């Protein structure tokens, strides 16, 4: 969800940048410092996306390692807690376990 929000911010910056670039080019103006600032903001937002995607990857990898650690156990798909293999519902959050 945070990544979607960041991508929306990038789209907003692109729209502003596009209008400013068009205006600048039609008037043959020198480099606009505001454009440079927007480019820097887009670069920063893209770096945030990369960091969030890395966090997601790490969480998935950790969850995978945890879930394969104990034979004969089930893991809740909602909270990730370990339950007995014969459990029908999670002992921690109550979610149905298949």
C-alpha cells in the first residue's frame, strides 16, 4: 500500500514536471531550478520504492525460513504463528488453517 502511495506521488511530480518542461521549451527559457528539484524528488521517491520492495522481499524470505523450520507444524497465513499440524484454527488469531 505504501508503494502505491509513493508511485502516485511520482505520477503527480511527472505531471508538474511535464507542464513546466513544456512551458520552458516553448519560451526557450534557461534551466529551471524548480524542474531540477522535481527531478530530485522523483529520484528520491523511486529510491523509497526500491527500499520498500527490499523490505517486502526480506519479510517473505524470513517467513519462508521460519515456516520450514519445524516439521509437523502448520503456520497461520494471517499472522504467521506456528500451530500444531492438526489445528483447524490458529491458536493466536483464530484464522481458519487449511
